[in-house]
C-alpha cells in the first residue's frame, strides 16, 4: 500500500474514477475537477493512469493515479484504500471500465470461461469497489455511487453474450443497491450508454456523458438514465 501521510488535505469533495481512461474517465475528471473535486484515477495501465493524473494536475485539477485490474477484487480494494488515504475520504465513486474484447463473443462462441471473465469484470469488480467505499459513505450519511454501462445491461445483445449476461446481473445488483440504500443518504446512479463513446458522437460524446453523470450526482433524483 502506498503512503500519502505527507499529503496536506484541504476541505474539498473527492471522486474516485475506476476504469479511468483518456476519453470518458478524463471527461469525468474534468467535469468534477472544475467543480473543485479532487480526483483519484484508477486503471490497470500504470503508465497511462499516472500520465492522465499528471495531465489533470497541469490543468489545475488535484489528481493522483492508482492501479488496479477490476477483475482482481483484492487490487480494487487496495487501490481504493490507497485513494481513500490520499483523498481523506471518497465522496463519489464512478465505475466505468471498458470491457476487454477477449470476452466480447457471439453467443454460440461464448464459453464458460468468457462468462466467468465477464462476471468478474461487471459484477465482482463493482461489488468490490462498493465494498471498499460504502462503509465510509454510510458513516458520513452521504455519497454517490455512479456506474456507467453499455446498453446490453438492459437489452441482451447476442453479439456480446458474456457481457450481456454479466451487465444484466450488474444492472440487477445496482437496482437492489439503490433500493437498499434509499433513505440513508447514499445515492446510486446508473448511466446506460447503448452507443459508441467517442468525441463528437451525438449521444456518446465523453464530455456530454460526464455532464450527465454530474447531473445524476448533483440532483440525486433519477436512478437509471439511458442516453
């Protein structure tokens, strides 16, 4: 575990972005960062996530990078524990890693191994992330758990069968989490993006999606939104 004991903490809200990459992850970091959030970027690519955090710091956003593969629940827990130590608390968790192509297979070519990998990614990973941050949020009586998934979370896609099964399970988990935390001050939000995410896409522009996530966190009225 990395040590951040020398870090001076200031009274600012904090967000941890799991699965942070150069498109949506950076857009979310900027959307929250310009609203005075400190940002922990979590990704399995060590060099990339450190570079992204450095870029954010150059833009005036207080950011740090942490590494974890979302399919490794111990790594997720440790990375978020490190992020919590650095930040002082995690007020918002955003979970939006990009599924690996190696288990995005058509249904007739999908194996049990593909499905297991997809469930590790889309179910066990989110559960590990929630387990790491939820106790602190419940103790504080506030916080946001934000999740971004593809459209197969709601509509099965036989071209990506493993992910369709796993994301459907993730959607069910998020629904139960939302219902169970109602009244505790901890908000659960699910943004469903059934289109390609890329700059300039009519519905999938990263900056626009980041604003949708900010809106979910800020208003805390709607559980699930489909773009």
